[in-house]
C-alpha cells in the first residue's frame, strides 16, 4: 500500500506543477482537466501526508523508549499514535477504492408503475415527488423531460433529469423495484395491498461518452399537451426519436419549442444507449445480463415501504428506517449513506481479495 500512496503523491505533485505552469494557464481546456484531477487527488494526498506524519511520530517515540527519563511519556504517545495510525490506514484503504467513472455525472431518472394497477400509479407519483423533495433538500436542480398522468392522481411514466455534480453517486442505488404495502383509499375492507413501481437511474452521457450516428435515428414530431390535456398545442413541438439499431424510443414534449424538446430527447437517448453499452460490457464480464429494474413483479424488490408500520426496509443491506411520512418527503439520505458505505465495503473486500 505504501508504494501506491507514494505514487499518488508523486502524481499530485506533477499535476500541481503543471497547474502552475504559465504555458498551460493559457489553455482553458487543459486547466479545467488539471483542476478537476487536482481536486480529486488533493483529499487523499492530505490523508497520505497525515498518515506519513503519524508514522514518523511512531518512529520518534519508539527511539525515546530507550531514554529512562522519556520512557513513560514516549510509551503513552506511542499507544495514542498506534491507535491513530490504524484509523488512518482504514480511511486510506477506503479512499483507494476505485471510483465509479460515472459518479460525478448528472442523472436521468425514469419512474413507472408496475404491478398493482391504480395503486401502483399513485405510488409511482409519490416516489417521483420523493425524489424531487430530496433534490430540493440537496439544492439540486431537477427538470421534467416527460410526464404521463394516469388520470387518478397517479402517473403512467415520468422521466426527469437531476442536473448536479455527483448526483449519480447518490441516486444510482435507487434503480430497481420499489414495493409498497398499505391499505388503498378505495379498499373498503381495510386489507393491505401490495403494489410496485420501477425506477431506472441513468448517468447522463455526453457526446464524447457515446457516439450516435444521425443516420441511425428516425425523428418524428407530434402535437404535445400538458398533463390533464391543458394547453393543447396546434404546432407539432413534441419529439419522438427512435434509435434503429437498438430499437430505443424516446419522446419529449415538456418544452414549448421543437428544438428544446429535441435537445432533451437526445440527452435521454444518449443516457439509455450508454446504459445498454455498460450492461453489455458487464454481461460479458459476468457471463450473464441483468436489467436494472427487473419485471416489476411483486416478488422482485430492492426496498419495501410498509405504511401501516411506518417502516422502510432496503433488502440489499438489511437496513430499516422508520417514519414513512418523512421518508416520502425526501428524507432519504440515511438510506443512501448506508448503500454508499455498503458499496465501498464490497469494493474494498474485492480489492483486498485480488491483492
């Protein structure tokens, strides 16, 4: 591990020197790249230097053990430093875990009702609101790309973008089947019903991340309308794009101009094509292919929202939190933190096993 830490420190010093180079200052693109790399390396380099300082302190305290007058004080200092170095090593191991290259990306989220009819549509809308409230808490910008209302206060589908650095690192764990257990408003016998909704979280893909040939696109326009049929437009401002090689279909009608809808639709299309490419690569490595959201069947679930007992359980990490109203109002950070820590622990274990 020491060799790797020294290598990181040398890389940081090299990047820092380039960042101060007058010749590079005149190149905004290179300055931006170096600035980002420097910002990524700086926290771990600071931790490395603190670790080196502690190791040096241990060495000095060990030498003082042979001095009768300093022995007692050196022994106490040595015990404290040994405890400190253990904590620092664990912190560094976590920081050395390879970062998901997509973690800093904004995300495109799609929520759909699955099993459960009207109740599933209502729950899907509540999940959508939960994510919007979470974004508000984080002061993250969000915008709807497409919204299809079910007509009962629920939704048939919503696609929205969360435009914030690091959004994917936090929200990627929301992909999958969300199961709700509660008594629907229309249930006269008071029986608990089980319904599900699916969530797909895709990191936004830039044009440099995924190449799409215009010849592979079939683009059509149609008249758009807002939820509930209001503001019917006679102009064909809504856009439908079909990516012929994959059969991926994207529509956008949220904006008032055709050009804006096309830009948003292309953002969603790039994210979906990039996701297909990632899934294909993962399938080749693992020998199997798994979709993000499953079939939406009641037995498939990543998380259960049990309203009568006011508890939410994430089945992947066996974490249960209470207070459903607060959770559905966007107070989901505790759950996300648990999932982030679980991913880091798994990656660390895999890294140590490989070593």
